[in-house]
């Protein structure tokens, strides 16, 4: 006897009928006549066309409101495997079911407004455009066709454990309570388009081989498609579910359409398998979308989805192509530990919390361009087989690309990261493009701490084809190994990492980790200059054109760190680089231009050796002092100053070397020796030039 039946009914049957013991048969259900059963009396009798089975069932319903055929023959239950021919003697006809469920006389005589049937065989249940005054439960029964279109059920509707061998149609039906098909089996479509169900709809453990259609349906509570349920195509487009939609631990062999689906609470797809496309385009989920552990063999389309909570695509879930373009997620988006064999598209996604792509997650191509993430973007400990695109990504927090492997290119063009952009501990095989990025700090290395659960450290690793573009990028600090055999500017094969530093600006070097090993003010300057000089765009050589900005950026950073002497060395190297790139014209094609460039380079040499391009103006005083001393020595040997003191010779030389000072009357002499006259003429000219070079270098040399 079925669990939901009233025990009073069984007792009443025992009091009026003998206990029947039937031997099990492989393929035959005994007819009512063979059992010698007598129907219970009822004040409203069935018409003459009623069969013995219908008489028995009505007798029970008239007296108790429910009838369980399993009391007379358990082989009639849906699970018995009996054929339609075997169950024919127990068939409840269409007109019988319509009569007892809707005729006012039969409804009035029932002891309860609802009707419950168990283990019945109903070839056709047609209640289209009918109204039932109370709940209807048909459990563990066999039905060929169920028609409920435009029906009104004043209570619950249940087909738990039943087998519907053709289809169930419930277009526009109204159910004032829950709809239940728990553990039911439908060998065709189950159509509930435009249905209104005030309670929950539970298809837990059900099997539907045709389309399950809830398009435009409204469910007042929750929808359950869980607990081992199996479906082909499922249509939830524009449906409205007031509370949660639970499709976890189920199997979907066909397409799941859920465009513009509205769910007031959580949408659960966890641990389910989806063999075909799943579409959640423009869906609105009030709570969390949980697909952890699920398997998506085809595309998951969820562009423009709106999720009021978090979206979990984590814990070993597997996906083919995923489209989250334009999605809005109020909480976090987590993909930890999952595998994406196709492209993950999430352009223009808006995430209120964090975006996590970590802990063993595996991706093909991933595109999160123009995304905004309120929390951190964490791609630590993951594997990326293809292109990683995050251009124009913005976050007020951090972006962690640490401890991962990137087999393809990484595009971070124009990212806006208020916190850290961390690359340490990761391996990059292709181009890492950080052009026009604006980040709080850029980390290529971090001190490796031994503490358990510490932040991943170590060096970034560049593969043999890797390159780094930092053109016009901006960062508050650059944390990297700048010098030594294990610096961060060489590939793992020992070759120099092609790095474009044009326009790259940073306030300081190091400073994120503690310790003297990152105090760049105490590091030799030549390796830093070599870093700037060697860091050119892929395909360029060291002196292919004048590139002042990388030198100026290093000067600024060293000045900010208090390393003024090192900053001057970098400035001197910059001007040497300018001089080395002066000569670009060819004599035979542009002789005038070539001549001008040669003369300019010559002037550069004068500036270099006299005042260090203006970076070391004190050198001019050294040259001037040497010039004055030389003049004093020569004057001492001249005939006019043979009897003069050494100091007189010195003052004479000094006054003669300074072009703006008029010599005293005593020093206005004419030397008889031609070589002495020539020297002091040279001294005047060179002193003038030296002063001019000094002034010019201080104003124009930089």
C-alpha cells in the first residue's frame, strides 16, 4: 500500500472484503472478476458503462477520497513492468476520470475535496479547460496521455512515481499548490508553457525523454530538477521562479534554454551533466548561481546575465565554451579547480567582488577585456594554454598572475589596477603586453618566504619566445631583480628578454619586500644603465634611434630613492646614447644633413669631455684651473715675466683666461715670443668657449 494513503481506508477494506493472496505472474495482472472483489457502496452510483475496476475505485474514493489499486494487485503499479494488455482490466477510462473529478454530484459526495489514486492505469486523463475543486494525486500509476491545458486545480497536482507513456500537456494550467512529478517517468514531452503554479514544482529524480517545457511559466516557490533526474531538451525561457531553481545532480542530454529566466533565489546546477548547449542569456538570478562540479560538454551562454549573488564555476567543473559577455555579478565569480577546454569570454563583465581563476584551474583562451572587478583578480596556480586577454580591465584592488603557466600571449593593455600586478613565480611563453597600463605596483619578483601558506614568491620565468611590452605603462613601484645572474630580464635560455620600456614610468624600484637585496640605492649603477639600454622592443637593436624616456624614468626613480649620484650617471648615459644615435643620414644621399649631424656629434664630444654633457658641470672648473696653471707656467718662462713672482704669473693667466674680465694695466703686455703669444690667444678663446659651453650645457645640454 502506498505511504500517502489513509490507514483508515485499508482497515475499512479489510472489514468488508476477504484478504486475497495472489501468486506472482511474469506478465499477467489478474482482472477484478478473478479476484471476487465487491465494490464498496456509495450514495451516488456510476453509470452502467462503468467497468468492475471503476466500480471498485469509485467505491473507495466515495468513502475515503483515495484508492490504491496495489491493495488488490501490486502488479498494476507503474514499476511492475506490466504491459497495456496486462493492465487493460484495470483501465480507468477518460469519461470515468472526468466524471468523478469534475461532476458536481460526484464531487459533493466525496469525503474530501481532493482525490488520491495509486497504482492506477489511466490511458487518457483529459482535464483540459476543466476545474478541479481540490488536490489531485496520481501516484505510481501508468498513464498514456495527460491533458491539463487551461485546467484549474484548486490545490496540488502530483504524479509522483508515475509513468506517462506519451506526453503530459499543461499549457496555461493553473495549480494553486505544488506540482509534483517526483521519480516520475515521461516517455515524451512534458509541456507547461504559460502555466501558473502557486507552490513549488518538483521533478526530482524524474525522467523526461521529450522536451520539458516551462516557457513563460510562473512558479510561486521553487523549481526542483534534481536528485538524479534525467532530461532531454528543457525550456525555461522567460519563466519566473519566485525562490530557488535547483537542477543539481541531474543529467541533461539535450539543450537547456533559459533565456530571460528570472529566479528570485539561488540557481543550482552543481554536479549535473549537460550534453548540449546551456543558454542563460539575459537571465536574472536574485541569489547565487552555483555550477560547481558540473560538466558542460557544449557551450554555456550566459551573456548579459544578472546575478544578485556570486557565480560558482568551481571545484572540478568542466566546460567547453563559456560566454559571460556583459554579465553582471554582484558577488564573486569563482572558477577554482575547474577546466575550460573552449574559450571563456567575459568581455565587459561587471563583478562586485573578486574574480578567481586559481588553484589548478585550466583554461584555453580567456577574454576578460573591459571588465570591472570590485575585488581582486586572482589567477594564481592555474594553467592557461592559449591567449589571456584582460585589456582595459579595471579593479581598485590587485591582479595576481603568480605561480601559473601561460603558454600563449598575455594581453594587459590599458589595465587600471589600483593595487599590485603580480607576475612572480609564473612562467610566460609568449608576449606579455602591458602597454598603457596603470598599476599601483608591478612585481616580477618577491622574496620567497618559508612560512606555510605564505604569499607565493620567487622570480618570474620567461620562456624562449617571451617578450615584455611596457610602453607608456605607469606604476608606483617596480619590484624586480635588476642585477645579477638571476635578474628578471633574461629568458630561461639565457637570452636577453625583449622589453619595450618606451614611455614606461615608475616612481621607485623595489620597496615591496624587506631587506638590503632590494635597496636599489646600494646597487651599482652600470647594470641598471645596461638594463635600460638593452631593453628595446622586439625586433630592435640597442641604438636604433634615440630613446630618452627610459633613461629619464630611471633617473626619476633613483632620485626619488635618494640615489642622486646614480641618477646623474644615468643622465650621462642617456646623453651618450643621444650622441651615439645622432648620425642617421648617409653622405651619398643627404650630404648636407650628414655634415650637420657630424658637426653636432663633434659638439657632443666637446660637451662630453668638458662638462659631461652638463651633468657634471664641475668638470669645466677642472679644465679652467688646468688652463690657468698652464698659463702661469708659460708666463713664467716668457721674457716679460722673468722677474715677476709666481703669483703675478698666476693672476696674469687668470685674468687672461676669463673673457669677461678686463686685465689690469700691468698685465697689458705684448709677448715677444710667437709661441707665447699664440698660447695666450688660445687661452682667451678657449676660456671663452669653456665659459660658453658651461652656460650652454647647464641650459641646453639636458
